[in-house]
C-alpha cells in the first residue's frame, strides 16, 4: 500500500454520459498520477465515482492537479473534488 502522505481522494458526480471516466483518468495519466483504488456507480442516470490516487510519481502539486481536474469537470458538466486523504480521516474523528 502507498504511503498515506502521497494519497488523495477524487470524487466525481453528475449526469451519466459516455466519456466521464476517460476524461478524468486522462487528466490523471497526463500528470503521472497512479489510481490506487476506484469505485464507479450509476444510479438512475446519476454517475458517481470515488478514486484513491497516489501522487508520489506525479510532478505536480495538489492545487495544480485540482485546477486541471476542475477544468475537465466543467468540460464534462460534472462536479469534482480533490482532497488529500487526511481531510477524510479528520472528518471521521468529528
């Protein structure tokens, strides 16, 4: 398993249509971000995807990657978030 200091969580939500997974994973591949785990579901036409990604092999900062993913999400008409995994761990403590 990857060192958690390099892990981030990507969530995607929107109306289902072809190309969402390809578009988002394409951005990740462009910046050499490794997908550690992925879950994708379509419920009554609503698309959801959660990915755990490893930034260790990437050469970009989290903020830059977030900006690029948001640009792609706008193009795909979906909502996306990218947060360091520690954000989710701290939310569990509340």
